């Protein structure tokens, strides 16, 4: 179980933020009031909108789903000083896993 590089809490999950495109039907009612109805969500997440945050301190850790996944798979005893070093460890592990 890895630790947040900011608050040092042990993390078993990340808070996943993203934007998706949606639309609603907008009209004016008979009594001249705005009316929003029929909310629709379109397929897919808007590109480059993903953010993975620590569930304890709410700091953004990653903007890549693959790196977030690799982070959660790290052994508890993985040592790193800061977020930059942590990301480098994950990227190096990704290279080794692809050999």
C-alpha cells in the first residue's frame, strides 16, 4: 500500500475527477420560467480532464490513469522523497514490466 507523497497517509484508493460532456433541454415554461429538463450524458471522458487525487489531503497526484494504476500497485516499502521521484519510479517500473 503506497503513501501519499504530500500528507504521508497510506492510500488504497484515489479520488478520480474528470469532465464529461452532457447537455439538457432548455426552454421557457408557460408561466415564463426557465425550464431545464432531459439531462443527457454523452459517451466518454473529455480528453486531458482526468485527475487522480489523494483521498485525504485532496492534492492532485497524477493526470494519467496508467500512472495512477501503477502507483496503487506499488509495494508499501517503496521509498521516494517527493512526487517527481515517485513518478520516475513508476515510469521505470512501467519500462521494466514491458520488457
